[in-house]
C-alpha cells in the first residue's frame, strides 16, 4: 500500500468512501436515518488516497 495513508480510526464506526467524488459517509448515520449526509470530502484525484484507490480497483493509469 502507498505510504502516507492515515491510520485506521480509533472508534468502532465504519465509513464509506465514494472513490469518484471523495465524499466520506459515516455508516451509522445511514443505518439510523436512512439518509446519506456526508461527513467530509477528500481529494481522490491525487496523492496516497488516489494511489490506494488505483491499487484496490487494479486501475492501470
């Protein structure tokens, strides 16, 4: 895996990252409310996150 990725969150929550737009969703909110407001947005076009997505999906660029 690429260097520079953040450590896994300390809490027990699960998060979902949209690899297209970079929105991060907190799964518990989706389960409780049935809606999907996003918690934050990250850059998925460059840096270690983009590299991790590329490796995960085996995308050749």
